[in-house]
C-alpha cells in the first residue's frame, strides 16, 4: 500500500520569493556541492568560515536561505535539474511529526514563459442588460526572466551577476517607453497614420538605442541580468497583446470583445478618434516597442562581440565623440558571451511572433 503523507504533519514551505542574486548564489553552491561529493560542503564551511556570504551554512534550520539551500541540494541529489524540479510535497522521513517539504512552484523557461499569457482568469463585467454578464479573460503576470536565466547560467557552471539597484533602475528607465505612447494616445486632431508615424520616429530613434547599447556594454559583467530585463519588457508586451479588450461602449455588449462594432466608430466612419482607433494605435505602439527592444539586442550583440579596436583606430575615430577620453573605455571592453545574446534573441523573436498585431 503506497505511503500517504499525514495531513497533521508540519509543513516547511521552501521560500520562492528570495532576490534573484540570492537564489543564483545558493543554486551555484548547491550545484558545486553535488558535483564535489559528500565532503564538499564541509570543506566550504571550513574555508569560508569568516565569509559573510556563506553565513547561511551556519544559520538555523528555519532560516530562509538555509531552507532554500537544503531543498535545492536534496532536489539535485534526487535527479531534478536547476530548471525543472518536482513540486509535490515530500517527507525525508515518515511519520506524523516528520516535516513535509513543500517545494517552490515550477517556473516556465525560454519560450514557455509565453504559455501563461493564455492561461486566462475570468472577470465578470455587467452589460447594459442586467440579466446578462460579460465574461472577460485577464492574463496573469509573467514570471521575471531572471528567475530562469539565472538557473540556466548556474547549470552551465557560471555565476549569475546582477546589476546594482541604482544601475538596474537606470536601465529599466532607459527601456520604458510608455510615456511616449501615452503622449500620443489621446486624440490631438491628428490622423491615426500621422500619430503612428510620429510614435515610430520616437521609439525607433537611433540615439535611444545607442544609449541602451552603451549602457549595456559598460555593464556587461551583469549581461544576463541586464538582458533579462529587456526580455521582461518584451514578454510583458506579449501578455498585454493576449489580453482580450473590454468593450468600451456600455450599450454595445453584443459586440465581441476586442472587435470594433459600428457603434464604436465615429460618424464619419474614421477610426482615428474612436475606441477602435485607439486599439489600432496601441497595437502599432506594441509593435514599435518590440522592434525597439530587438534593435537594442542586435546592437548589443554586434558591439559587445566585436573585437577591441587598436589604439590607432581609436585615435582616428575619437574626434567624432563628444568625450574622447570615454572612447577607449567603451571600445576596449571584452566581448559578451555569444551564447548569452543568442539565447535572448531566440526567445525575444519567439515573443515577437505573439506580441506583434496580426
């Protein structure tokens, strides 16, 4: 007869909301302890006794970092991987008083991160007819890409370096473009085509993309974390695109969600200043934003992987820079790992297929 975990047994919930730099470090230690054998952890504890980064090894059993590390170690020893693990609760020992370990929820990785966009929740909106409800599906929020990119990095034996908080905030500010979209979203007496053209010129501006590229090269030690934040923005756009739209005309609950009914159009039949015109504008905006991120990745890949310039080449092009002194620092940085760029571009291209309007 198969063993059943008693309901009264105490539960230990493995933390799943630790910062990505913490989980990446714990994953790396567990990975090397499994590779090194039974004495590896003891050797680390002795060698790093005074190193605060390894203080979790001496922490109480219920310390969040200790819990996560012990679960990860056991999980890897049972044949799980850093990206795929069993989520069913388990007991290491049997009995009513033995702790039941509850693993973290599974995380999607790679193109799988798009699947949840279509696992919709249902919300109910009231139509003009009180006897009928309109069910509108709303997508959940995507999981941060760093949660799986960090584990992918560790599984290859590399440490996942994260940006400092100020640098991460600056990078996210460079990536955000919603304020440009909002500025042109409200009708300004401009036809839809002109608004889209103006928005395209702003979002695909070469100077903006160059600023991102320079920032990425200067912070390439945290390349995976940096690019994961780009991917977060693209995936978020894909999630937004997968959301059905609530009908904006409360008297037109017959209209299929996300479609334009005749009552939603202006008297002239033009969509520019109608709700459907806004829908077309936002679809075009998502397309431009996705392309802007893809161009950014392309520039980072080309410039990050380029061979350093010689001193003669730097001297020749230095006058074209506002600050000649900054040129050597920018142009002599080591190349980014090509595998990193390739992985992000593949996933981003997959996201573009979903996010771009059809």
